[in-house]
C-alpha cells in the first residue's frame, strides 16, 4: 500500500475513534458501553498497526498487539462477565 493511501486510511480510523468517543459518552447500557469501548480500542489497534507498516517501528507493532489482546478481547470480556450476572 502506498504512503498516501495509508495516510488516508489512518485519517479515516482517527475520525472513527472520535465518533466512537461520542458514542461512549451517550451509552446508558453498561454492555453497550463495553462493546463501544472494544470497538474504539480495535480502531486504535488498527491505527497503530497501520503506523507500523508506514514507519517500520517495532514498538508500534507491540502496541497494536497489546491493545488488541487487552483492550479489545480481555478487558471487555472480564468487565462484561462481572457486570452481567
């Protein structure tokens, strides 16, 4: 993927992060809040992964993987299990 296309891709996901932040502030149901948090975290992981492909900095790959495992999968799973008996 060329650099201009990758930058456009990153900008789209940065806008989606902002939109998901607006959704998080309006959530009334706790499970929908966790779902929106997970989706926003997925967008953050995608941005970090895209930046890794663009910049070739190893730390960005680690950030993307840790975000994916912890904030997209593990934390929402634990919180949803604790919130909904």
